[in-house]
C-alpha cells in the first residue's frame, strides 16, 4: 500500500495522541490537607447535631473497620471475576480469530452480545439463572451468592477481554505471521510463541482500564443483596438511627475508598500507554 | 395483534414459555413504559453529557489555571468512582441537603425527583468521560489551524465554535460512540433508586408472573436492540459529517 503524501508539510489533522499525564497530580500532602480540613470542620458539624450523637467523623471512624472489610470484599470479587473473565475471554478472543468461519462467527456474536448488555442486567442474569448448587454424582457443589456474582461480572469482562485480544492480535503487522510461516512454525506455535507475547504490551493498558471498571462495577452486587461495601453503608446508616445528615458523608466515604484505589490504576495506565505509545 | 397474543398464549399453554408482555395488556403497558423511560433517560442524559463535554473541554483550554484545575478535578473524580455510588450520593446525600416542601398530608416532597437525580448523575458521569474524549479531539487539531483562524479575526470562543470543535468532533466520534453506548447501558443503574425504567419494569413483571428466564431474554434482546439503534444513528451521523479527503 502506498500512502498518499500531502502536498504541503502542514498537517491537516494530527494523529490522535495518547492521553497526556494529567497536569494535576495528587500528592501525599493533598491527602493530609483533606484529612486536616475534615478534622477541623468535624467539631462544628458535631456541635450542630447535638452532644448525644456522635459527630459525622466519629461515626465514620467507628464503623471504618466494617466498611473497609466490605471494601475488601469488593476487591476480592473484582480480582476473582477479572481472573475468570480474562482466562475465558482469551479463549473467546482466539476463537474469533479461528480459521473456521462458523466458529469465529459464533464467537463474534457471543462477544457482541455480552459487550452490549448492561452489567447490571448480566448480574441479574447470573443471579437468577444459575442454580444455587450443582450436583455432580454424589458430590453437591454449593454456589453461594457471591460466586454467582463473580460469574455475573466475569461475563462482560470476558467479552471485553475478547475484544482486546482480537484487536491486539490484528494490530500486529502481517510480516510477523509471514516470517513465522517461513521459519516453519505452525499456526498454533506462531500464535502462542510469536504473536501473543508481542500483544501483551498492547493489551496491558486497556486490560488495566477494564480492571478499574470492574472494581467500580462490583458495587452493583449490593442491588442483588450481597454484603459488600454499599450494602454495609446502608446498614451502618440504619444502625446509627437513620440520621439524614449522615447519608452524604457515608456515601462520600465510599466514593473516597474507590477513588483512592482506582485513581493510581488510572494514572499508571496512562503512563504505560505513553511509554508503549499505543492507542487504547 | 390478536394473532400474536393468541400465538404467545398458546406457546405458554403448550411449552410453558410465558411471555406475558405479548398477551397481557397490563404487563405490556408496564414494559412499554419501562422501555420508554429508558429511552427518555438515555436521550436526555446523552444530550446533557454532550453539553457538559463541550463546555468542559473548552474550559480545559482556559488561560486561568484554577478553572483548568477544577475541570481536571471534576473529570478525575467522576471517572474513578463507581457510578452507582455517585447516584446514591446524589439521590440520598444531596437530595437530603436540598430544601424540600411538605404536601398537605405531611409527606416530604423533595425538590428533585429520582428521575431528575438519575439524569443529573448519569449526565455528569458520562460528561466527565466526554470532556476527556473532546480534549483528545481538540488536541488533534493543529495549532496552525487555530492560528489561521485567529489571523482571520476569530475570537477565542468563535474559533472554538466554528473551527476547532467541528474538526475535533470528527476525530473523536468513534470514542464518543463508545461512551454513549456505555451511558445507555449505565441507565439501568437508575433501577437502584426506583426509577421505573426497563430493568425495573421487568423485575416487577417477573415478580408477578414467575417468568424470570423469559423476561431476562426479552430484556437482553431489548438492550441489544436499543444499543443497535444508537450505534446505527451514530454511524449515520459519522457518515454525514465526513469530509471527503479529510482525516481517515
């Protein structure tokens, strides 16, 4: 293919650059300043609500161990579903590249279906349609709710990973395939020993992005009644007598936890993208 | 219509597949209203989020550092926190802080309803992503083009409106397409604050009619259809905006 050269060297449209690292970066002292500000304003808020009730910060500190356990459960769900989804998604992505036409067609339809369905609907799908236990011979394998939730999150992850894999493999130049061919590698060997190792670099940033999305999606499990952070937040609110002034700070605390976890992942992704200089 | 209803009724009697929405008028209206609400939520949120994105991307190129910093903080916060917690924070947290009126039987009537809060939080969530998307498009417009516009006497806003944005829009349409599809899928979260959208309507139906599997399939098919329509519209728009020989 010959590229058409523009008449002048003035660029008509520059290629899309990878996102720059945000100019604004949070450092440790920002966090300290935030905590200091909260502590400064806490007595004022406490005085407003009366002496018998705990101040807002007091309530959050009191329940922090419980809430953080819930957050840990969120992270556990996210890691497990990411692992499951990545393994199955890798297979599905490779199936899309299969030489058998109908096989790749089926994999494509499956991928598009799970990619275009809302996460919450897929979660409902898994919660209601997977039985609570499986019977294999005499052994009964129980399927508690949280395992079903892991599967529910793994479904969209699978489809997205499949797309990432397909995109990465197709972005490797065909010269690699031809060179491998001339060295008498079989198709499978070429895929596993030559193409996929090169793809890892390209797949890592979008994969990390996806992980951050999964982590943020795990709160959906509260809608189907799993004891994760958001459910616990509502329970803490009830335990404190349903004070309405507590709602905003409690949900803000949940937002903060997720922000502290996801923002570094986001920064790291952007940095990797810049270093590898690949478009996501 | 009569034949379809009769066919689904006989399907239920012969196979046990109970698609109530096709023959039960009550379920049918409930489902239709749900889908209508989903479409309403998505269309309004898409429009507001586009406005948020355009204004935010413009402010991000502002000469005042504080404005840039504020936009950056907005983007970073909304991109890195779960949308469901955002909705809860706005609906439960902010909703309590706003003034409310009391009706004549003493029930609290909040200033903004759950539908309005859902629209606000969904628009801000998608808007934060749109700002990033538009920014990448604006960066793709060469500085020389902006300088040429300035040399022709455009003001900063004028150059942005008439020169930079039309070019940037064409560059970032694929990414925008992705984000808007994502927004359409995120509207299901409004279920959590009892907005009667498609998922909510379907859970109501299957609670009464005991047909979880069938309704789940109908719901998934509905969303695949809605996403398909949105993608089709976006592709039509992309094609109509295309300038021959320009861009890819």
